[in-house]
């Protein structure tokens, strides 16, 4: 995530904080400062009141970190690559490359977070009973928060853990794709119901949560549907084999002419038959037209192989925000796959499915 700062590395996982985290830390500290027991420290003296308010707001996100870390550690046990954990204004997210399609494995990963939060809630509750003063109030707030975190995450709707639990249970009796559509449909229905309640009760938080759930369910359904569609093809099936490339010696002005002529906004840079970079519109926007491509091109190029699954291109383009990926075979450029190639395949498959439905 952009604008994030790495603060730690735990079990090989980068822990990052987004700048928006500081906003919610201030809001939570203020809330704890003005609220009375059991939701704040207004009953304490000024120094303790300030100290415990700040400490409790920080621990809220320590608890979120532990929740996401539990997901990550179990996922890594099943071979899932975790790129990092980001803490931000709405909580935290573990950035996993791919959730296993095995129902048992997904269930274990999904439940790891809520079970960790539940354990923290139970331990905090008993700690509150055997301590006194501000420390007891601190543990009581921890118990309440982690209990809420457990319950909220078990709502059976994406992107919450409960949505993945629901999908894993449904996937035991049907395909992963159908299970996702069913779970996403249930999640959307819950979001609509929450939105209606939030609208008539004038509860802005409930409306925001409803929107969050609805968008999360839609996004999960879209990704899995795309993966199901593209799983039928390899990169070699859909790539464009006639590649328009430029050399490192090509002038920026010539690249601009190519963009106007072919309407492509990025070109592989090839030297002696080998890919050495890629030049895109963002690279030449402020460059001198007489400058050479080798002076402005991106040298760190993401590439694919013809045998890679087509969904890999869809995933990388979505994550990296790029529109085309060169395809390399035996060190030589063999083709290029673009976002438009993927969209055309998707449109064609959707058309064929509708045509088959009409025939039946």
C-alpha cells in the first residue's frame, strides 16, 4: 500500500503502518479520554487518564496486528506467500498472494484471526478481574474490543473472515467458483439489510459498514469469476505474438510517434534480441524528445512465460497498476499480453456462455 512505513519484521513478514493510522489513534485516544468506565478512563486523574488513553488506543492496533499475524502464520504454513501486513485507519490487512482453494486450509486461515482475538478477549477479561484501577480498566477495554473484533469478523460476508468461513463450508459440496458466488450473494444481502437499517436509523457507521461489505463481496466475486474464466488459457494462448518494440537508441520523440500511430502506451525495449526494459507514457511525459529511450526507460520489467496461466497476467496488472506485460521465452521476447487482450477474451467467453444458454 502506498504511503506506508515499515516499522517491524515478524517471522519474515513486513509490518507497515499507513499515515491514516495516526488519525484514528488520535480519535480513539480522545474517545477513551472523555469516556467513563468501562469504555474509557475519565474516572482517573489527569496523568493516568492521558497515559492509559494513549496506551489503550495503541493496543487496539496491536490486537489488530495479532489478528492479522495469526492469519498470516497459518497461511504461510500452507505455502501462501504473505507480502506484508498493513495497519491503517479501518484496521489491518494481511497481503496474501493467493488463498488456498482447499476448503480445510481456507477454513483454518479464516478462523485463525477471530480465534486469536477471542483468546485475547478472554485473557484480558480475567486480567481485568485480578487487577485494579487504570490497569483493570485497560484490560476491560481490551476484552470488549477484542470480543467485538471477533464477532464483527465472523459476519458471513466478504471481505470479513466469516465470508471465507462460509465459502469454505459451501465449497465442501460444490465448486470453489459456485461457493464464492453463493457466499458473495449472502454477503450482499446482509449488506443491503444493514444499509436499510442504517438509513432508517440514521446510523452513518452502519451505512459505511454496509457499503464496505457490499463492495468487498462484489470484488471477491469478480476476482474468482475472472480466475475461473482465465484458468482455461495460458499466456501463450492469448498473447499478441507480433510485438512492436524499440531499441535503447530510439529517441523519445519517435516513441511518441509510435503511440499516436498504434495507440499503444507502452513498448518493450529490445537490444540484440533480448528484453532490456520497457518504456511507457509515464516515463516520457517530461522527457526531452531528443533523449534516448535508454535514459528514461524502466529497467525493472515484470515478465511472464508462455506457459504461465492467463489469470497471472490479470492478477499482476491489478496489483501493479500496469497495462501490458512482455512475454519472454528462452531469454527472447516471444509476445506481449495487454489488459485489452484479457478483456476481449473475457467478453468472448461471456458471449459464448450466453449463446450456449440461449441454445439450451
